[in-house]
C-alpha cells in the first residue's frame, strides 16, 4: 500500500512527506531532480514531471493513494488532468487534492479557476477523494519579512475583509492524516471538500499590528494598491503572467476576503488534536531568525 506525493519538495509537500514517514506510511515522491530533493531516506524517489506522461505512469505503478499538488504554472490544469487520467488508468481510486479556498468564487483568477476545474474533474471521474481548500499560506510572508523588518511596512495588499491565514505545517499534517485515513479505510469514503483555515481571520492592519507587537516598534499596513504590487513582483523577476495572477488574487482579497465557514476551526482542531498555529507565532519565528 503506497502513497504517491506530487509536489513533495515544496512548502506543503515536505510537511506531508514528513508527517507520513513519521506515521510509518509507505511513501513515494515524484520529483524533478532527485539529487536535490533532500527527502527522508524512507521515501522512494521517482524522477519525473507532471507533464511527462511516461514518468507519471511509472510513478503511479503500484500506488494505492495519490496526493495531488500542482505548482502555480501556466500548464497547471493540463498537468492535473494528465495525472488524474493516468491514476484512473493505474486503478487508483483514493485521491487527496490540494486546491484553494473559494476556488468557486475567485472565478477570474487563473490558478483558482484552474483548481476549481480540477475539483470538478475529480468529482466527475468518481474518485474516492478529499478536496483540501486552504486559505492564504501565512508562510508566504517569509518573502516580504525583509520589508517588514527593514522598512516597518507590511506590504501585502490583503485589505480589510480578512484572510483566515494558515500555516503550511498544519496543512501538511491535515493532508497526511487524511491520506492515511483514506488509505486504510476498509470501504470507499465519500467525496468531500473541507476548508483549511487558521485560528484567526486577519486584515492588513491586523497583521501590521501583530508585527508591531512582535518587533516592539511601529509597523504600518502598506495599503491596497494592487497595481503597485504587480509592478514590484515583476521587478523581483517574477514572470509577468504570474505577477498578474497574483494581482488578480489580491483584488479578490479586497473584495471578498478569505473567510472561514462556521465550524471550520473547530473541525480542523479536532482533526489535529491540538490548536492551529497562529500568525503571531510565525511572525515571532521570522523575527527571531532575522
């Protein structure tokens, strides 16, 4: 009984792998460059890419459960459909897919719309599947901590509707628990979707206030200029298509936020058997490591 992890070397995937190994699961990882993967020795590493049909087919051989995580790339949707069709070909029925919260609401944001399309395909193909829909990864703010620490500004234009930010380690542990639950179930489990959220729903000014408290000096919220945000990303050499995608996402943050549904936090806390990690904890870690 083998669980295949795609995206195993990424922010979430590494946590999924570590949590599965910790629980004694038989884990296989599909990675582009095995020599750079730095995964636990217990993990069987298969070289390949989700756009490479032969390597995906090879990686899926003998697998019983698939964790499907696609990076935000131009051909993300195609990659996912290749993996799903090859999983069906290999006789795999159990899938856990990492989507995104509000994928059905952020309809003009490319990577959200793509993930919603994959959700519909998984459901339509009749897989025994869990769709995990995480909100904003608080770990994303590692990329802007130097701006916070050096200039006293929180620059992410996340607005005042509020984002239920979640830690990637919590996402990884929840995913691992669900993979094991489905892997070990004696009968097929129903198709489900759950939101993955953090313990607080935070606005831009809220996050700036947390940084002010952690650093013991003023940190201001940089405001809601999504156009400037896109330009800054391009100046940091992010591809134009991705910078524009990120701008569109932030515009939906301003309009809709990323708010949890009633009971989300309690359900996740029960699954983990512990509290969800807070943004303040993460900010404290970032500040201590600076």
